C-alpha cells in the first residue's frame, strides 16, 4: 500500500491516536530514528492495528519520505 493508497481513511483513523504520540512519531521521522519509530508505532497499534501495520511497512521499506508525507511534515 502506498502513501497515496492510504489516503484519507488511514489518516482519519489516526485521529484515535493521542496527539502527543503523533507528534513523537513526527519528531522521530524527522530524526530518522528507526528504533524510536518502532517503539512509537507499537503505541499506535494499541489504538489501530491496521494503521500500525501500514506504518511498520513504511519503516521496514525505509520510506522516510512516505512517512513524512503521511504525517504531513513538509507541509506544516
């Protein structure tokens, strides 16, 4: 699944994740800290396992650009 395929549905589902967790993921993505990202994504899984699976896939593909797009880091 690509970031564009994720579209609004996964992003909308991310709303159930606490904002401080989303911000921590943004920061770890900017820092390109995969260990921290895996830990944080485990936290996402507590709220929505499908979103967490998608994020893990991006991380495993070292798709920082896609993670940045998903979290809209460049457009902030």
